[in-house]
C-alpha cells in the first residue's frame, strides 16, 4: 500500500499519538494515506473512535508484540 506520510509515535503515551496523527492529517490532502506506529495500548481505542467521528478511514490495522500500526486515509 502506498503511504504518503509515516509517523513513528512509539513511546508516546495517550493522548499524544492521536494528537500528532490529527496534526499530520490536517496538513495532508484528501485521499492521502498516513501510516502510524504507536506503542500506547490506548491508541487502539482512540484511533478507532476518532475515525468513527470524522471523514477519515482506517484502511488497515495491525498489532504485534512491539507496536500498533494504522493506515489512515484522509477524508
């Protein structure tokens, strides 16, 4: 999947991963894709709630032993 911007937000705690992702999305063009890597377990809930309340869309979500990964398409 083509990614326009990639953010490594590992080590940051709530609410910083979501705030930094929102700032990045604000500076992107519609339909561009943001990839976020985060280690905060709360980010899973935060990101899914955020896209439900916005025009953005999570195209893919993965988690492994080291991090949570989100591919978000700007609405």
